[in-house]
C-alpha cells in the first residue's frame, strides 16, 4: 500500500453533521482589570475636575466662602492620593498577571517538551474540523511526516480515503461520548512501508463539559 496524499472526498457522515461543538468564550483577566481600573480613574478624575471648578466659582462668587474652598482643596488632595494608590495597584496587579502568564507559558513549554519526547505517538485534534493541533515526534516518525505537513491538517489530508473516513467516524463518536475499543490499524507511510498501530482515543472536556480536544495515543506494534 502506498501513502495517498490527496484529500479524501467529503465523508458526509450523519454523525459528524449532527454533532456541534461550541467553542468556549475567551477570557482575558488583564483586560477585565484594566476596564475596572479605567472606570475608577475616570470617576476620580471627574471628582477632581468638579472640585476645581467649584473652588474657582466659590472664590469669585463668594469671597467669604474660604472654608468651602479649603474643604474642596482637601477633597482634591484626597482624590489625588487615591489616584496614586490606584495607579500603584494597577502596576502590582499587571506585574502579578504578567508573572503568572510567564509561569503558565513555562509550564506549557515543559509539558510540550515531555510529550514531544515520549516514545509513543501522541496527538491532539480540535473537535470542529478534526485538524491536528499537536503531534509529537514519535507520531510524526510513525507516519513519516514533518511537523509542517501535519499541524493544521486533517486525517483526510494525510491518509487514504477509506482510512481517513474510518478515523473521522471514530473521532466523532468518541467526541459525542461513546467509548470504543479500537482495532489495530494499518497506516501506510512514504518510506517505511505499512505500520501497524494500536490506538486509544479520548475526548478532553472543559469545565462546562464541552469537548475541546480529541487526544490520541498510538503504539507502533509492527515489529512485535
């Protein structure tokens, strides 16, 4: 068997058409913090401006109202101090978020490196179009592909039509909640001949129970 690199025709499978996977809304804590802080700064700025205008009016209209002027000056001073405190809190908050984001990126990088060097085929697909978003080195070696040939591609772009159709139907059923015992599968490659794989697949869900990835783990058992 030779490796077919032409995309398979549309599967048209009723199961794939009936399953809809909404994407989780993105959350940006930094933007949320900045919106709240900007609202507070606008409020404080408004108070300062109003107090200044009131001071000018009192001095011109009622020279005897110096007490009011003093009070308004104190209000402006307090407002400025609060403004400085808020600015400091902004810096502290953004710095903390930046550190947390950096730590998260470092942790993600470490996990990615671990997965990349596991001697078994591991891949992730996004649930909407079943495109590969991650495929480790062992997996790329099995199917005899470079990263640029795999990431962002679908099974129908990499495998013969019948095999790609079978994979897609399996993936849709697993994402829909079924538990399947997958048979051994024979994968054609460009230079290594046919390889026999034993695979397991599982749906990865978010906190609301929606599938966000399909995780696949395959072992090359050709030489056993």
